[in-house]
C-alpha cells in the first residue's frame, strides 16, 4: 500500500488529532520531498495573533516523518523511527498560509540502507522550511530521526 497525501490526512484525523484540528494537511508526497500546509486561524494562534510555534512544528515534523515512513515501507524491512531531538528558528511572524517542505529523501535512503547493511541504529538530520504566501521564510525546523532495524 502506498502512502498518499489523502491517506496521511486521514491518519492525522485518527492518530494525531491535534495536528488535524489545527489545520495541518499534507499536499504532496513523492520520492524525495513532502509538502505540508497549514493556515493561520483562531484555533492555532498564539497571544500575538500569529501561528503558535507548536502548530508549525507539527507541520514541519510531518514533512520529514512522512518521508521516513514512506522510505521504510519501500525498504520492506521492519524499522523503528523516532525523533531524538529537534532545533527550530523563527524569522518572521507566521500569518496566512504557511507551507512547509522537506526535500531530503536521499539522506533517508542512505540512513536506511546503512541501518540494513550494518544492523546498527542510524540517525539522520532532516530540515523542513516554512514559507508564507509571499515566499518569505518564517521558520526552519531540523529533526534528528533515529532509525533501527527491528530483529
């Protein structure tokens, strides 16, 4: 079974309702990239009338996590995945529609192949950038994913 944007959005509704109810939606997923969008609205704002950092984080994490899930499924192996750490920076007030993207599928391929070859856990840092409707970067998130082949 392939992972598609509509399947990911249904997954959010049942398994990650906080992301779903704040408007996080997968728009595109392919071999190398994932695009997720979320619109600033009352339910996901902070007291400063911009998008709450955690909502941005959920959207950003989904861009990286969806790619990791897709690559694990494609490998045919049972591989655990977990965020070990993350870093974020915020450069502009997040209002309107914010689109997050990660295009580091090749880094995931390398980490999964190494985990399969060596049997040792691997880590990979993946970057997701949030851009507003004017093409201005509002935030950048980096997630350290750990990958380990299950025995």
